[in-house]
C-alpha cells in the first residue's frame, strides 16, 4: 500500500485516538510521533500496534502523528486501519 494523500481518523476526545497520516518521499522511512495520556504505561504497546499495521500493509515510507487519549486496543486498530485506507485512497463507502 502506498500513502498518496494526507488523511486522518479518530478524534481527540477522551478514550479515543487521533491518527494523522501523510505521504513522504520514497526512501524517507517511517516517522512516528506519539503523544499519549498513557505514554508511560502503554506507549510501547501502541507503537507495536501501529508498526504491525504498517508492516501488514507493507508501508515503508510514512509520517504519522498520533494523539492518544486512552483508547483501547480495538479502537487503535480501527483508527490506524481507517487512516491508512483513507491515505491510500482505498476506503470505500465514506466521503473521505
């Protein structure tokens, strides 16, 4: 999958996560910025979930900005999947 445009999923409400994706030039790699209300307790797990999704979709070059307000794992998975599909212009059935 190739990220071709800026996209986002989620919100900055309590118990949610906002994920912003944007394309970068080929070969620039992954730049992940994580800001979480539960960084010390779950920051590593959040990054693990994000990296797993990137690996699953074979995305090597991307800029991610993640603002977490205590989202649980299924929400994180859904938000990253949605943001990636929107950024790749592959999401169907929505206006974004």
